[in-house]
C-alpha cells in the first residue's frame, strides 16, 4: 500500500518565522527555536518509513531547508490561504497514486514516531484522521481519498476550527477519529512549557526536545 506524509512548513528565516516569539527572543533566536522543532519532527517522520513530500513557503528559500534537513526534494505551497494550500498538497499527492496521505505542520510538540504511526493505523477503519491542537484547531489531517469538506473553512486561526471541521464531516456522513491533543510553540509561554521554567534557555529547550520527543 502506498502511503505518504506531507510535511508542511515555512522556511525558518529570521524575522519571518515564529514572529509571536519576538517579544522575548531575537529574530535569530526565534528562527533557531523553529529549526529545533522542525528538524526533530522531520527525524521522526523519517523513522516511520513512508514516502515524504516536503511542501514549503517560500519556495525560493529552499536552500535553507536543503542544508538543514539534508533533503533536496521540495514542493511549493500553492493557494490563496492555508486551507487551499493544504487541499492542493493532499490532492496532488493522492493523484500520484497514494492510498493514504497525512499532512502535518512543523512547529508541534508531541509528534513522535508512535503518534505518526497511529495516524496511519486509524485510516485502516476511518475516512479521516485528525490531530487536534489545544487552541481549538488541528495540526494533522489525513485521508484516503479527496474529501473537499475538510477544507471548507474560510479562516484557519480561530477557536472553532476543529468543531466546525467535525460538523462538516458529520454532515457528509464520513467517519473520523481524533489523535491525542498536542500543542505548538507560538508564544513564549509555550516555550516555557517545554522547559518547565522561564529562563528562555534555548540550549535547554533543544536538549529536552531531542531527549523527550525525538526518536533515538
């Protein structure tokens, strides 16, 4: 069975990524924080042994990720908004003949090898798998065929995103299952949650990410 993981990420450029951390971190530090999480997730993706498609923005900065990930195959995120970009990526990979496709972001705490494997296991019996995030949205979506209702949300940054998604899925009589809820690092409070203190020590943050969340 052909299965694929779409890794959806912004290129971690100083001043362009994790901008809500800039109240307490420099642009270079915020970019480093993103790089730490991004590379940890990517290493876990590699361990799951599925085909990988890395969709990035902006495409013209792909050399940054090429060096960071030791990876050289990238695809552009195409669309007017996040939902359109995600839909285009998933449908494009499905059109390549893949029977199960999951898509996830690059700034998440809790994307372990087991988490990714469970997402594919859920698709054994369900139409859709969803990874909920603590802010009321979702950070992973997976399916076996093109399902348009998943992406019929005008905005992607409000507390009812997951609730609205489930309502649309139910209205279309589709089955789904939720993974465990995880969170992303958008704010300094999220950073502090990882380290367990308010020291803003990025070296400590990296040690924890590598030791607790990354496959050895």
